[in-house]
């Protein structure tokens, strides 16, 4: 065990990072607090000073990865001058980040499955999904107001489609990229639908 004494906030962050990685590489049920503590170089009592239970730690991982995704999207949208490409830019940055270090995909797929048997996780995922939807709908609404998206498009409906495609990418990754060759066509179709423009004419 590590003898290094970190400030409480730093220790919590280190435990959270380790837990997110181990949960993502394994599973919620298969990963124990003993595994996480050992990998983090602390004892289980130290872990429990920061997180009351494995479930609380798991939910904290879901929240942390969502915060990271939200910050990533905010930066991507801010860097994209064409509001017609904001939604597809969000999708692309998500796929690219998951290709390098898959975290959200694994945790979401696990949490959706666990939510069918664990009421607390299920309730969390319900509110979590609504929060992600609200964020995406807000981006779409702003893009529509800026003239980048067809005014006939419903931001709330399009946000659910965006999330559905995100879940599809997660399933695709788990299945070994069975749809990999189709993604450019799917993305192009979405750009055409949202903007009313030929996707080949849009620089990205």
C-alpha cells in the first residue's frame, strides 16, 4: 500500500479515476472495492471514507464521465463556426474520444443493464438521460436559432435521436465495429436532414 498521504480532495479524485478505469475495463458487478483500493494503493477503509458504497462510487464515475463529455462538447462546439455542424461535431468528438479511451460507452451500457435490477442505478440513469437530452436539445435549439439547422426540426425529438445514435455507437463498439463502414453515410444523412444542405458541400 502507498504511504503517500494526499489531501482528501486529491485522494478522492485519484480513487475516482482508478474506479472509472476498472469499472470500464471490467464490470460493475465483477469489480470489487478491494480491487479498486488495491489498484489505487490504499486500503478499503480509506476508500470508504470517500465513498459510502460501491454503488455510490459507481454513480460518481458516471457523473464524472458525463462532466468530462459535457466539457469536451462545449469546447468542440465553441471551436466550430458553422452551427449546422455543431451536432455532428459533438458526435464525432465523442466517437474519437471513446476510440482512444473508452469509458462512457462501457459505463453507460453497464448502467442501463444494471438499472433493470438495481432501482437506485435505474433511477439515476433515468435522470441522467434526461440531463444529457436537455443538454443536446439546447445545443440543437441554439443551432436552429443561429440558422444552422432547419427551422422545421424539433430540438427535443432530434436530441433523442442524437442520444439513440450515441447508444448505437456504443453497441457497435461492443460488437467489434459491425457498422463501422456505415457511419460516414449515417453522419452525412443526419447533416442533410438537420441542415437541408448537401453534406459534401460542408467543410468539417
